C-alpha cells in the first residue's frame, strides 16, 4: 500500500520518521489510523505479488510495517508519488497513477497471468503460477516462491480467502436481516461458528456480528463498504 497525506510521525526501531508518503507491506493483524483533525489523503492498494513484479520489492520483508516510502521504493516510483502529492486535484492524481501503472505493467505483463476478482481466486492463481513458473516444483520450492512474491505462506492466504467468502456471504444476507453466523461458518469452510469468530477477531479485531454492524453504522469502517 502507498499512501500520501498530511505529514505523520512513523515510529521505527531507530527513530520517529516524519513522512507524508508512506509504504506498508502485507498486514496479518487489524490496524487503526487516526487523525487529530481534518485530513486529505489517497491510497494505492496493490496485491503483494504485483508489488514484487513491478518494483522488485519482497513484500515479506515489510510484513506488518509502515515506513517512509523513500526507504523502500525505487526512484521512478518515488518520483510518481511526489507528482501525485503535488497535483492540484484528485482527478489529476488518478490520471497520473493510471498512466504510470499502465507503463510499468506493460513492461512485466507478458510474464504474468491475469488476476481474478476475489482474494481466494487470486491466492489460488498465485499457487498455480508458483507451481508452474520454474523447473523446481516440490512443495517446499512452491511455498518458498509464494512467500517471496506475497510475503505470506499459502495457508495464510487461503485463510484470508475463506474470511472473504464469509464476509461477502454475510453482506449478501443483509436484505434478509441479520446473518445466521452458524450457517455462514458452515458454508464457507469453518469448523464451527467459534472458529469463524476467532478468525474474524484475529483479522479484523471484531467479532463477525460486531463487524457486520459497524460496517453499516460506523464511518470509520468505510474501507469495508468500498470492498463490498
């Protein structure tokens, strides 16, 4: 993820780093952002293997971290980020990002398979590409490639895919009233409702019922509404 906005203090093992453009790797735990006042910002979200293909960065090195972009990104990406931050409007920013990504993607797209819309489909496609892209096809070699491209093991990625299926099933049931969580758990591959609750808390910080309610009523949960 790339983000720009009002300068913030990022805490690293060495010191607090003032930054208005930041980079974060994959996250395996819930995170919270907070602003002391009105703020304006923009995020560019990319799947981990796309980051690896486009920049050469190994996402696993930045697991659960947010750092100043200048510590991580290649020069051409930093220049793009600065142009976006300096642009006069969001429309201009989107145009700059789209033109940049189109050029960068054309340079690597012949090596890639097309991504699919859901996280579970993406992780399955990633596993297939890892198994067929090079000569070594042992389970250990495939797992190593997946970790290098995505920063996480395939088991963890599949867990996120299962949670996503539960999320979409719960949202689709919204017109029928509150979801039946035991049914959602059974339909999406969890051993029982308690298993679903544990995974939901680990990934989002909320129980399924609390997450479902806050998506509908809590402005701070707007990213989930966009995802939906």
